[in-house]
């Protein structure tokens, strides 16, 4: 799933580890989401959206949508 996570994280000057700690997941999970190798669970996606104060639809793009 395409996402804006890397850009949002960089905008806060956070490392993958910083973001992982804030969300209660591993750095590897953040890396996998950013490289589109893993789609986050709905609770994690909502937690990401809440942390960045963005609508979930602005962070994650469903396959086939532009």
C-alpha cells in the first residue's frame, strides 16, 4: 500500500526508531511500512494518523486508487 509515512516522519526529524517507539512497534515494522512491504493493521494505521494529525486517507492510498 502506498503511503506518505517516510515524508511525514522526515518532516518531524524523527528516526524510524523514534516513530516506532511512539507507536509501540519495532523499527523493522516502520521500515516495512515505508518500503511498502507490509500493510499496517487498522489500529496501527489509525494510530499513525492520530500521531501525525492527518486523515488516514492522506497517509495511506489503497491499491488501484490515485
